[in-house]
């Protein structure tokens, strides 16, 4: 979960540094995939009893919001 969560801003930074829209779109997609991966890990953590329901709900909402914003960013990047 830590690796996936740190991968999100790292992919955005790496994509921003390549200076082409196609490459940036690729890295935004990678960041979105990492955000989805974190959500799966959050579900596992809750199901296995490592994460209380309230904390799971709060974190899941935050990552849902992040995922929507990354998706919209990816959609707005023009080739």
C-alpha cells in the first residue's frame, strides 16, 4: 500500500518532466492505476481486520476523489 500510494505523485512528477502530452497522459494513467491499487489494498486491510471500518470509509472516499480527478486530468490531455 505504501509503494502504490507513493507511486501516484512520483508518476505525475515523472510524466510532467517528459514535456510531451502523450507521455504525460501515459504517466497520469499509471498514477490512476496506482490509486486503484491502493483502493484494493484498503479493502484487503479492512477485510483482514487491519483497518477499522470508519478509517476504511474515510480513506476510500479520499482515493475515490483522487481517482476521479486523475481520470478527468487524463481525459483533458490533448494529443
